[in-house]
């Protein structure tokens, strides 16, 4: 029976192959060759199965953490520092006293008594208009006033003896007063032809030349008082109660890079803008070098309240996410998770509540304890429990008041 089954099996294979393979090929597939092909196929399956399956089986049988990569990060020590809450605003500079000087009367320019961008003193003659006819008329009026004064003095003596009537005396008095008023009016006209500095300040570029005829009201030159100088800025209404007259402010401007100007609040508007809900505030800034000019914009920083101790970190240490801000705290990993069998540093992801920023720093309100070490660089390659090694050879910016540095 065994022989019959053994002999029948190749016959059935041959019959099956013969039905589906062309006769030219089927003639070469003998039972012996078929057995050899099946053996080769089985060997190939075993070889490739070992090559592919062995690593997978080995990986599954390895201890937990054996293939966990160790990431290199930089760290910073969390500590409490005095934190002064500050209010930042963008303000506009205004001169304490500033005006575009113009002539009240028309006339011909005969003299210019200043140089552009020059500091002048109060009362200094800036521009002179032709006034020779006005001065001549003034001299005539003064002579008439002297005559009217003599007449009045004589009549005042005569009226005491009733040598003249009261009408004559009253006429002399009126003539004297009228002549004096005409002298004052003409003297004012002469003075209007001389445009003088109304206060100490700096003059700008002149708008007229000698020999040019100017009309009444035409701008001649600008005069601005630069030290001290005002800055006007807006603050939200919820911060208004924390500010008061005399509160200190600091000011910076890109027009004076690297410089900080100090001053104090001098006035508040008595109303709040109903559109923005901001209040208008004015501060007086010391400007000794006169590098700040009216019309410039500047950043105004106002201290609010008293300093308080808060944990501070570099802003690079915080990972901002839609579901919450996090930091990675350095902890020790159990020895069982390390192939060397020793304790290994690991990263623990922790949610924190962040506060205000100042320079390169950010305040941490909750979620972190003082004296803990926090990852400051390399967070993108970390997850909770990642093994790490620390390399602090490069220090990241952590300055509360950084200044631009030219490279």
C-alpha cells in the first residue's frame, strides 16, 4: 500500500503539471526535479524567515529601556529673583515748549540772527524785519507826547489858581494820555518787526532769507525746548489705579540705541477713551544730550507695584502648546531602565503657569519649585522619561535687560 501511494503521488503531480504547462516544459519536470525544487523552496523560506524574524524576536526579548536613546540637552537652575512688574507702552515725544515762530506783521527781512540747529536763549533776536519808517514815526509820536506832557503840566498848575477853565485842563489831560498811548502802540509795532526767542530752546532750519518779503502769519523758523521733554502714552484702564503722579518711568528709543532715559509721570487725562478704554498719561523725561526730539516714538516702561520674588527661567526653557505650557525637569531614572545598571538622568515633562516676560526671562507662577534643574535647550527631541545627558558648554541668553550687540 505504501509503495502504491508513493508511486501514485508523482503521477498525480505530473498529471496536474502536464495539464497546465506546455508540453515542451512538462517533459523536463520529472518527479525527482520537482522534489528538488520543493526542497530548495523550503530552505529559502527558512533562511529568510530567520534573517527577518530574529531581530524582531530579539528586540521583543530585550529588557525595557535597552534601546532608549540618550539625548544631550542644556539646563538652567531655577531660582527665585526679585521681579518688578512693569507696564510697557509706546509713546510719542513732545517738547515742553515748542512752536513754529511767525511774524505778526508783514515786512522785508533785513537780518537773520541765528544759525540752524543752534541753541538760543530767551530774548535773543532771531529775525529782523525792516522797521526804519516805524521807528521814525515812533520818534515823532514821542515828541508829540513830550509837548502834550508840558501842556498838561502847565495847565495842572494853572487850574489850582482858577486861571483856566476846567474844560481846558481836561483837554490837556486827554491830549497827554492820547499821545502816550500812540507812543506805546507804535513801540509795539516796532517790536513786532523784531522776532525774538520766547524761551530757551533749539532753532531749526530757517524758512526765509535776507531780502525776502514775508506775510503776516508766515512761518519763519521752529523753536523747540528739548531738555526736559514730554512723552505721552496710553495705559489700560485696569492699570490706571496702580499709577500716580511722580511714578518713575524709563524710556528707550531706537533713535538713541543703547541709552536709557529716566523721568516721572506728571499728568493724567481726566477721562478714558471710550473706544480703546485707555487713559492718556504724560511723563517728563530728562534729555541731557538732547538726542530725543519731538515727534519721535519711544518705548515707555513704568514700574507697577513693589518687587516680589518669582522663579525665573530663560524663555527658551518653556515649550508653548495649545493645551498648556510645559517645561522638562531633570530627574533620576531608575537603574532598571538603564542598560549600564546605574542611575541615569531623565526628563520629566511638567505643566507650568507662566507670567510676564522681561528681556530674555519669563516668570513661572506655578508648577515649578526653586532649586530644580530645567532643560533650557533641546526640548524638541524629548518626551516624558527620555534619558538625557547634560552639556552646558554653551550658555543661552538669560538677561533681564538685554541690549543689542553688533557682531
